């Protein structure tokens, strides 16, 4: 019995990544990280800014995501995200750019607690990879 | 009859117009391929999004407390219309078709005594609507500067719409765009995005028991704003493919018409040249005879 299931990551522009041999995916869900193995119960959740880790037969990969929604159903995991960057070939400038705009938004007074929480998270993650 | 010189000038001017339309056609064809590709690539995202929302809204336990973006404000007084057109002209009936569709809808709204608000995306739509509906236009957006259509532009529009919804500035939101079918056919579409219409039949979704984390309503209220941006993005992609397709066929027609015109003018030019020669000959002959 194999331990693998299929994963598809889509962003609005295109289908970003599609794999058939993942064994585990760790996603930064809103209420904490979730690791998903094969035969997980059907699940819908959304993501906060963070790192997606993908373990597959061919090795381990990590991606930074800005936000996203995941759906797991019948051993198919779909991740929808508006911004995703591969940590392997990440562009330092791009990161600083995102960081800067996040800091600017954080300084605005009219944001609510949830937004503040998300922005804080974002900054933490960005700092850790930069 | 026009003089030979005039005809010559006209022929050369038609020829240079033909060169321009030919070049535009070629550019549009190249862009069309890219636009079509990105429209196709963008489909999985919006399809998946739709699917998840469908699953979610089926799973929602308490309809009365469903997010307003899904269920609506319960009223139907103020309609917001987002009319998406192109920033450039010379693309045949592309803009006119959207505007025509939109105007029909506007008329219906106004006849029913409801309030109409308009957001135009793209400068051409604004130009065509400002005379009749200038007072109704509350916002106009143009992405002339961005070279490619990207999600963040769509997100900007989406955020404006949502902000206005939260301020209770409207009850129903509809977007207008052209759906790309093929190069010759683009279908103007009206799509209601707020409140969301989940018209698709739910075949097998009832048996799936999803685990939600956090609660359904919380996910939904996060997801729905994103869905609006996604729908707008999809519309923008379809629109750009349609625009290039429409431009391509319009320019193709123009090139052909110019060719016909050049042929006609050339025949006329040759005839009048011959006539002039004949006339001159007659003059010389009759002059020689009289000697």
C-alpha cells in the first residue's frame, strides 16, 4: 500500500505545481500548522502567510505563500494561493519588497485585529527566510 | 473625375493604411495566443475556487447567519455594475457589445425605479458611458500602465467593490465582460457576483463530510472576498483574449477592404491615364490633319 497522494498548487495565473508522489504536506493553516498524510479526512481550511513544506519521493521542497485555501478530498490536495515563491530560488529583493509593504500596512491605524495578526505573522516568516 | 495626381495620392494613402492594419492584425494575433493561453491557465483556479465555495455553502448549517456576501443584504434597491472594457480602440465591436449589453441592463434597473451605480474598468467604457450615465459612474479604473493582466490589479478592483459593499453602498453587484469563445465570436456576459449565485447543481457534494478548520462561516467570510477578486480576474482574462480576438478579425477585415479599395482605385487610375493618352493623341492627329 503506497503512502502517496497527489497535490496540486494553483495560483490565479497558472497551475503552479502538480505532483503525484507526495507523502506529506505541512501547511501553515490559520489556526496552526497542519501536516497532511494520505487518507486524511476531507478538509477545507485557509492559510496564513507561511511556509509550505512538501515531502515527496523526490525530496523535500519548501514554498512561501502569502495566503491561500486548501481542500483535501479523496487523496487529492488542492492549494489555491495568490502568491507563492519557491524558497530554493527566492529573490531577496522581492522578499524585502513584500516585507516593506507589509510594514507599511501595519503602521496604518485602521486595521483590525485579524489583519494585524496576519501581518505580524507575515513579517515573522519573511524575516526568518531573509 | 479626380485628376491622376489625386488618384495616385489616394492609392498610396490607402496602401499605407493597409500596412498599418496588417501590422496590427499580426500583433493582435501574437497577443491573442498569449492571452488565450493565460485565460486557459487561469481557469483551474477559478474552477477550484467555485468548487470549494460550493462545498462550503452546502455545509453551512445556519443559513440566516451566512455571510452577507453570499446571501445578500436582503434588499434589492441599489445595483452596482462593473463594466469591463478595453483601454484601446480599433477592436471592432468589442467595446460596443459590452456597452450595449450593459445599457440594456441599466435601463431595466432604472425602469424598476432602483438606484444604479457604475464602476468602469478600462477607459473605452467610460468614454462611451459618460454622456448618458455620467452621474451614475462612481469610480473609473484603468490599467493602461500594466503590461500584463495580473491578479493584483483584479484584487484592487475586488477590494473597491467589497469596501463599498461593507459600507452598504449597494445590494447587488453585476459584472459585464466579453467571454472568449473563438476568434470571431465573443459573447458579452453579465454575471452577478454579489450575492453569489450558486446555480450549479450539487451532484455528489452532499455525501462529503468535510472537516473545517476554523468554522465554516469563518472560512467563508475569508474566502468570499477572494472569490470576488478571482471572478473579476477571470473576467479580465476572458476580456483580454476577446479584445485581441476581436481586434484581429476587425483588422483582418480592414486589410481586406483596403486591398479591394486599392484594386478599384488602380483600375480607375489606369482608365483615366489611358483616357488622357487617347485624348492627347486625338489632339495631335487632328492638329496634324488641319495643316
